[in-house]
C-alpha cells in the first residue's frame, strides 16, 4: 500500500478511493455488511470505541488498524494540516459509527447541521447501499478548507457561514464526491468542511472508521461511556 501516494491524492483532490478488498477479505466484508444492514440493534454511542464489541471488531481488524495508523503517519510526514498530535496515532483512538439514512428509516431529510469538521487524522467511509442518484449518494466537501484558510477567525467565520446557510452553498458549491460500492472513501475530516445530503429516493447504509486525535482519557471524560468504566 502506497500511503504517501494516497495522502497526496487527498491533498490534491480532497479525497481518495481504495478498494474494500485491500482491507477486508470476502468473509470479513460479508460479516461487516450484515452488521451495517441490521446495525440498529446498538447505538453509535454504545459502539464508537467499544473495542471488545463484536461489531467494532468487524470494522476494525488488525489490517484496518495498521492502515489508518500508517495513513496518519504519512500525512504527518507530508505536513498536511494545521495541527496534528503525533502522540495520538494509537489503536485506542480508532472509532467507528454506522449510518442508516433514507425513506426506509424515516430520516431522509438533510440535517440542518450536516456540515462539520471532525477531529480526525483520517476519515474512511465504507458504503453498503446507496440511493441511485442524489446528493445523499456521496460526500459534499469543501476540500482541505482549513489548510487553505488557516485556523484563525476568517476560517472559522467562512466555515460557519457555509455550514449554516444553505443558500450560500448554492453560490459557493461544495464538491460532490460520489461514494462507490466496493470502495472506501478517504478524506481529512479535520480540515475539510463536509456533510452528506438528503436521501429522499433511496437508502444509504454505511460504516465510518476514523482515527481521532482525541485521547482515550479525553474521550472518556467527555462522553463517559459505561463500557470503558466497566
């Protein structure tokens, strides 16, 4: 795996695609698909860093752990991003979430706060089902916006305006990165303002694997998950 090349692709285009077969065997991906399609039995709050949970283990295999950490180190070496906490490139900072959105789930409308930043070295979205043709079939992204504008007041103001005023996004349009079945979509969520559109004509089912820069201690203090204290 050429981590430097993938990072350079994200630098240039704001995203990169890699085949799921590069990270999961057919058996592993079949099990992950089964979880994602019926994952409503456990909430993201109870799963995000629940390292011992069977569904966490399905998404975060040893190969995936190595991949996201190597991607983070490649990004650090390229100097892509205003702040990168090197000490947080750790297994325990890998977190997951799943999403089921669309008419079948009664939540097809786009959220008012859909556009946001993450605190992650690398974000990876794995789609399992997509609407045929609409914004909800992909990632809407202002690529590497914080890297271009910096971390100051101007960056915060522009990000807030683009995130909260939908009319402004009609003028300054985000780039639509189409998700593709059988491929993982990678991007820098901490510097790229991003969101996913409405799913009104079909369902989107996906799992995200992200390498956060929030330490396990900070995470535990902020969210107080019972599974970390037991």
